[in-house]
């Protein structure tokens, strides 16, 4: 096989792989079916500790406070909710969908000795304070 044909073959394979990755990404972040049992995405979180508490900050831009739930479980805290597609997008032809929509859930292991104290949704982030016992 001449060198030029090998380069073309490799280029074609690379483009096909990129197209497959883009299809998988679209499928991963596609809006989940309403009322489905499984969340469609997980919000990214930061966790940091002070002398008095552990803080969890979850990125939830575009999620209204009434669509967020925080629940304590033994040894963990769970953040659940939903980010809906904007009303205009529901009937539109979607050209690109990179922001995840649909149901979300994030379980953060916190161990023992921490008690969810308070939470606030501010500037697109959920700030959750877990107070240390004792």
C-alpha cells in the first residue's frame, strides 16, 4: 500500500472515531425521559473542610431552588433534582447539546460525625454545610 493511502486510511479512521465520540457524548447528555427512575447526569462537586464543618459545593447553573433536594443518608448526603430544557428548546431542532438536562443525582460519601446543617443555592451553585459533631 503506498504511503499516501495509509495516511488517508488513518485520517478516515480518526474522523470516524471522533464522530463516534461525539455521538456517545450527545447520547450521554441527552435529556432524560420525564419521570424516569435513573438520573441523566451528575453535577460536579467540590468538597472542602474547615475546623467547624465540611462544605460541599455543587455546580447547578440554571436549576431553580424548587428543583433541588438534599437528603441525608447514613454516611452520605444525596443531591437530587432536575434541570429542564428551556421552553423554546423543547420544540426546536437541537443543533448542539453540551449542557446536561434532565434528572440529576450526586451521592457524596461523608462518613460519620457530620450532620447536614444548611444549604443554599446561590449564583448557580449549591452550598451545603455539614456540621462536625462534638
